């Protein structure tokens, strides 16, 4: 006998009436996330420090707010704008930096400070401000990385920052759960974004086949921004109504 389902699949994915904020939402993974949330019916606000992101936001009928996530006032303003009078339902902490750290001996304190300020402290601040604007509960999705699950040469500061994101996700899931706020994280593998292409450009000049490197996983498929956006849609929707404190690895099986 087929079980009777109380909610249709369409309704589970429907984000109509939900208000969402995507930081770093102007390109790459952030743009794919904003697009998917808007497609699912959410009222989306794209926060990005690049003014060019305003054109992208307009193309998906989203609002745009200029925001340096390390500036407390700008971040708070972005949350307020996205929340409006009704409150915020979805926060995607996507903005971050990922320059190659380099050998430990060459890493400066200033470099580490900047990495942690952008990738950890700003996510913490955004979560704090967003949770305060979620009177009816909500969902927060943090962007971690497989680098936060395992180490690697020349990425120690980045790995530390993403490991901290994973720890924050679990801690905030415990603390905010009683308020009806679910907190989860996604750990992408190598994704073909403009930032990754720029980062690998010097290696390409030295003969590296970037596409082959990006596709170096058991599936043999290059990771695309929309692969990550689909994971965010899962966490943002009622498909994951009983999921919190989880880290979803999306890497084509490279960490299997």
C-alpha cells in the first residue's frame, strides 16, 4: 500500500512568501543560489560589494544592496533590507575569500586575520543579525568547503576558516533550533567559478589543464555553481524540514 503524503513535492519546494538574503550573490555560486531561490518563489536580496551585481539582481527580479560583509553597519543594513517588515526567512552565508595560503613560513598574521574576518567572523555576525530578524523561524545555510574537512598543502589559513564555519554551523544549530531556525552548511569541492579560474590562471600559464583538474573526481564531472545551488535549495525548502546541524558535501565524490 502506498503511504499517503500530507504535503506535495511542489509545495515542499515552494518558497513563495519567503524572504531570502544571499551574501556574495552577484556571481559564481552566489548568483546560482540567488537564481534558484528566486525561481522557487522567494523574494531575494543579493548583497555584494561589486556594483555590477546590481544588473544581475535585476535580471532575476531580486533586490540589490551594496555590502562589504566585514563592515558591521553595511551587513546589518543588508539584513534589514532583506527582512523588510515581515522578517527574514532564509540567509545564505555565501560570501567568502579563498586565495591560496602559501607555505606556512610565508603566511603573515595580516593574511590570517583577513581570512578569518571574512570567512568566519562576518558569517557569525550575519547569522546573529539574521536570527534576530527571524520571528517565525527560518533557515541559515553556511558555505563551508571540503578544505574544512581535510587539510592540504598551502591552504592552512583557508582550511582553518572553513573548519571554523563547520563548527559554527553545528553550534548555531543547537542554539537556534529552539527558535525554529535550522542551520546547515554545504562543503563544495572544486567548482568552476570565475574566482577559481582566476586563481588557477598562473598554473594554467605553466601548463595546467584547468578543466581536467576541476573534473578530477570519481564522477569525472566538472563542478558547476548550480550543483551547489541545488543543495542550498534543499536546505532552504521544507524538503529538509527535519535537518539541522548537517554538513552536505557536494564534490563529485572526491572525498569519498
